[in-house]
């Protein structure tokens, strides 16, 4: 988020007080406008979209929420912070009940005001419907699934930086819940198309008889029930990004329709004689091994696979990035405390240690949902083992166990075995090779192949 894009309105009849508030917020980096009368504030709000209004008032003689309701009539997503040196608990409660984000006392505490504005922006990013507001707060809209230091996620972050500015087609693979759509959105938001639509479609949910109409749209009368023209996903994503989720579940007919667009760059809405030119970047995602299906003549077309797989991104399962769990939990906790207006919370170290031993079949999505549940339901600030669902204690892996899931390839099993041996048995390459029953050279080759080079290594003490 660019702080200079955040616009704040300060309304205070006291010129000295207004100057102090303005200076506090401007120092943080926000763009600040000042008004001394409500009519001036309303005139400014009519011509400019404000993220936050900081309103100073005398609770004894001014309705605390009148201006807020008027401004909200113009821009419903604007957040309000009230300041008063003569306020009462009743006034504060009434202001909060009617939609104010915060209520602070004067004289202004600079740190407290800055923190209140930051939290108001965090809240706004979660509830705002206005597209301009969302654009300003883009980076605050979701928790960070890239939190942590695992080599795999760092490699993916670097790859995103490389491919985002281009229009290259991307195929994202990985188990369910690993964050494939988040990666697709990250690519879109770092691209030249970021100001244009990001349209996601679940290919598994496309009815066989309506695939063409869903993807390419239709005109009135094209078929029974087509009572008006309707845009398809390619038209909705024009100039932006079309994200084809669960592409492996697209029917053979749908695969043929999609391949034709990728090859020709054009399509025709159902029932129309007009040829449309496709101008949407394609990003697809799957939890299946499309290459194996394509090569063996399975359910996925080989020619479509090679059209989609120009650049591939493989999301690692959570069990392979256990070192990222603590940062992920913090990111999710901060996010949901803000979203649900809960006081700050944290997870005790023993909980984080347990989390690192679990299999997480639902991956990052499962962890995120669990954190949200605990943030909402646990009343105290420190979340401990006793607060976890009983099933969580039954999913622990043995210290040297590896997590093997049905559907994993032999290469994935081998990579996990090597990774866990280096992490849990010995980081010494010679000893690890002996434990695995292979030569050190073979181990080094496999470490390179599976991108395990950044795992910790054992330091041999010097002798002398």
C-alpha cells in the first residue's frame, strides 16, 4: 500500500488542534486535507474520496454522528474516528454503535491516533466495496501466505516477480488448499493489467451444455432461456486476467473450446456472428498431475497441456514448509483480529510446536480456517493447547515420520523422505546418505533436483 494514496480528512474548528492532527498524520505519510466547518467538509467529500475522517467535536453541543451519516451517504466505505475532550462513555458508545471506527480523547496522543488510523484502514480493506478504495488498500486485503523463510516459497516469490510483468500463460499446481488462487492474484496485482478485472472461474462447476456460453457469452435468443445478451468470462476479463481454477476437471469439450481460443486469440459468443478478440491473460490451476494424464492419453488433452504449461508454479504442501507455520499463524491472527474487531491475540509456543508436527491435509487453507475459528471463539489473549479442538492432538506425526498422502508421486515421496531425514535425523550430508542407503553424490544430485539446497547443514567442529 502506498501511504501517499491514502487520503484523510481532518475536521476541527480549532486551527491549532487541526494543525497538530494534520502534522501527526502527514508525518506517517498520508495525504491530509483540513476543514474547519462541516459545510467545507461535505463539499470536499463530494469531490474527493476519503479513506478516513478524523472529526473533532464538542459532545455537549454537536451531534457526534450527523456528519458521519451525511458523508456515508456520499461514500459509504469512509471510516470515522472521533476526537473529543468533553466526551462521555454514552457518547462514545453511541458513536461506535452507529458506525464510527474509534473514539479518542483529546489532547491527541500522536502514537494512539496513528495506530487508530492504521487499524481503521485494516478494517476498511476487509469491508470496503468501492473499487477505488480497494485499489488503494490492495496489499491489505488478505493475510500473507508467503510469510516465512522456506526456500520453496522464496523461489516462488522470485518467479512471480519475473513473470508478472509479462503476459505469459501460467499453470499453477499443488494440493488443494496450498494457495494457488492467491498466487494467481499476486501475479495479476504485480502485472500491467492490475487495474483491470481479475475473473476466476471454477472449471469443475461449468455445466457441460453451457460451457461455451459461460466462457464466451451468448446473445439473446441463442438458446432456450437466453432472454438477453450475457457476457462470458473472456469478455468480463477483457484487458485483465482470467483464472481457470480446477482446469483438470474441465470436460473434453471445454478443453477443445479453450484450446481454440488460445491458438487463435479469438472467439464467438453463442448465437452471434461477430468474432471477438480475446485479450485476457490466462492463469490456470490444478491439483492433478496434468502432465501424466496428457502424456498417457488420459482425461486431459496433451496439446492443451503444453499451451497452458509455458511457465509452471508448484505450490508446496504445508507439511513441506513447517518452518513457515509460525509466521503464517501470526499473519492470519493479525488479519482476523482486525477483521472481527477482536483484541490482539497470540498463540503460545507449545501450540506452534504442535502445529509443526501435524499433517495438515487441508494445507494453508486448513490452518487459516483454524486460526480464524480460534481468534473468534477463544476469549483470552494467549491461545494455548487446551483451546485447540481435540482432533488436533490426534493428528501429530512422530518426530521422524514423513507425511505421505494418497495421490503423491514417487518423486514427491522421495523428496519428502530426503527433506525429513536432513531436518529430523541429521543435517550432515554424509550421514544422511548412509541413512538413506545411497551415495553422497546421489544425495547431492537429489538435493539439487528437489531444491533442498537451503536446508540447514551441520557444521563439523574443527580439531586441533
